[in-house]
C-alpha cells in the first residue's frame, strides 16, 4: 500500500463538481505536484487531504489509515499557504514556534528545533524582526520554517511562490526541493506554473475540470502527452497541434493548392503534434510565412503561418540573420505525435 492514497475521491458543492474520479497513489518521500489551470480542483484536492474540506465520496488513506473523518490536527500534516498567513504582531521567532507552543512542547526543545530550522532556511539573523520588516522571500521562508519545525511527515503547499518575482521564485524552487530531500518529507505542491512543476516534481499530476488528465514523471508528460490538453498545457511555447485533412487513408496539410502528406497509415482524421524545438529549417520542407519573431537571447521563437494555421518554432538565435519573410520547415517524423481528432486522445 502506498503512503497516501486517494481512491475515487469526489467533492461537490450542491450540483457543482469540484473534484471527481480522483485516484492517486503517493509513495513516502515523494515530491508530487498538482498542476492545472485556475479552477481545475487542485487546491480543493489539497484541502481534502488536509481535512479542511470533507470528501463527498471516496476515501483518503494516509499510512494505511482511512482519514475521511479524522480531525485535521490528528493527520500529522503541515501546510504552507499562498498568503504566508503570518501573525503580524509576532516576531519571526514566535511565528515559527507558534505551533510548538500551542502543543506545549518543552521550551528547551523548542529552542533547539528553532535554531536548527532557522539555519536551514537562512533566517538565523532575522528571528527578532516582525513580518512587516521582511521581504516577500523572507516571509515565505518563515512560512516554510513554521511548517517544517513540526517535523510532520507530510507537507502541503498551495501556490507558495505566486507572490514572488521571477528571480526569487527560481531561487525558492531550488531551496524547497533541497529542503524536501534533506528532511525526507512527503510533499504535495499545488501550482498553475508548469515551470515549477517540471523543475521540482518527482511526479506531476495534471488536472482539468476536477479530474486527472495525466500523471507521471515530468519527462513522460512532456515527451508522451496522452491527450491534446496535456500537449497544449505542457511546454512553452506549447506543442503545435495541426489539424490534418483526411482522404484516401492519408492525413495531409493543404498548402497553396497542394497536399503535404504527413501520415500515410491512418484510417481516420487526426491531429498532428510537433514540439516547437523539433522543427528544422530546410530547403525542401513546408513553406511558412513568418508573422512574428520573439528574441529570447540564446533562442528565438518564430510565429509562423502554416497554411491556415499558426504554429511556433524554436531555434538558436544565431539563425536570425539568415532568415527572410518565408522559410521552409521539416522535422524528424519519429518526433511526430498524433491525436484522435474527435476525442483528443493520443493515437501513437
């Protein structure tokens, strides 16, 4: 049995579905990220695990015990919120040890744990400050310290970095990942940011409309999306999804009165998926018109017109001086992805 299991979990508010058909197994010590757009049910799932919301059906099992009716305080779970949730009138020190004091942990033990945790998160010199005297990153560290000082085996994080600037988010991602490995805690992390998910997770659980769309290692979600939603959500720019025409058991792209055949073995209409970085510039490929150019330093992303569809292609920026208004593209056919036109489910 896995350390944490959600079996057919569902949550409704009246007739409104928040989470449904949710099945997930998490091993002890895993870093699992719930990823998806706003309103997909990921924060609700986190609150169900924490016990802050009651499940409508299904069961949540932690370390072999059904916790559906177990009080949140008895689940041995720590939680970090998006808003930090610090007490403004208390010092950094008092914020960190607040939970220990509530549980009447011995003062000497509190101090020992405080010194250890403050050093881990880089707050040793800030313990006497108030939250108002801290930067956003420092406040987030206080929230992290308050969670890990309890030494609970499970930590839940609900978009903890969304209030930070890009540079600080990158730094905090590395710190959280390092802390999780050092402390050997099981961490469930909610985000809508695919960069956070792909760079931190052992397992990514991609959600949409309250259900799991795909789950697995980040590499698998990127290289083998199971459906068009996963293909579009993972990647920046996302995978190009090109609607193909179908006739005579062939799928093709109509280009200026000609048919560019891309799938000769299909018996139905499909969608072709190509990652932007898998395109190559060639003298004999498909002719595309350049609509826009996004210079990103080492790379450049081209917005292109392919027939009646817009696509994106990523190249090394050194090609800029060599391109004109039109370019010809080709790609390794082994890197083609096909999806059923009706269902959007992977077809190869």
